[in-house]
C-alpha cells in the first residue's frame, strides 16, 4: 500500500532537515503541484517540474508517490481545479528574490547587489538591480514557472528606461525562470543585452517507516 502524506508533513520534514531553507510554505506547495502527474495546471505552469513528476495529487493537498513499477494507472482527476495559483507564484518570486540578494554570485560571478524592487516610473519595479565586475548595471527579472515573450518585453523596457536614466553606464538584463516558451527564447536571440537563466529546485523523498 502506498503511503499518503500531506503537504504539511512534507514542509515539516524539509524545515527539520534544512532549517535555513529560505523558501516559504506556498513555494513548497507550488512545487508539489508541479511534481503531480494529475494536476491539470502543472504541464503549462511548471513544465520542468512536470517532466520529473512522481506524485499523484489527492484531495485536500494530500499526495502519494506514483508506483509505475506496480502498473498503477495515472488518471487525471477532473475534480481538481484548473486555476492559476497567483499567490503561490508571487510567493515563489519573493523567495527567489530574497535568496538571490544574498547569493548573486551563484547567478553570475562578480555580480554585486545594488537594490531590489527598484522603482522605475512609469515602467515598473525592477526585482533586483545589480552591477557586474565590469561596472555594467544588470537588471534581474524573476518569473516563477514559465516565462513568456511578455516577460522579455518587460525586461527590455526596464533596460531601455534605466539606460535613459544612466546614459554613462552600460545596462543589460538577466531573465530568471523555471523555463521559457519558444517566443521568449527566440525573442532574446536578437537582444544580446538579455541573458536567460533557468532555476532548478529538486525534491527528494524517502520512506521513514
């Protein structure tokens, strides 16, 4: 019999094993959804996670491990709501922002933090503003899940506006996401000032009893 476990149990296990982990409970839940073979939003919202899916989502944010070797058939649960999870997505972006502020070197060697949520009217707010080893300003835009061409356009607008404000400096951007759709990928081919970076978070579980 496959053991059923709740999202709360998983979160407690992670908190106990990794007490310094910076991610919020909402971020963990979002990743559990993405790793669930029968969650209807997972293939679209979190394609990289979904490709590694090894969970079956049950009602009430409970899960169980898939047992392919036992020939268990995976049937999509039509009762699961196919809804956008904006709260979890926003929380994940906040978690990434907080973590990257302290670990910019892992994104790119030589990056130094300048500011976060940098206001750039009327374009918007830059998630993270940094400076590289050559003194160039670097705009870091964070997207939980898959980034679209709109994210590329948003980042390009930030770069252009910041370049207006800082004409004496060179400005470029980094778009961080779990994955990128084809339009986003091809759009950046002609924009050398924008670099794409994938993030990856891996969950592993082991039976304790």
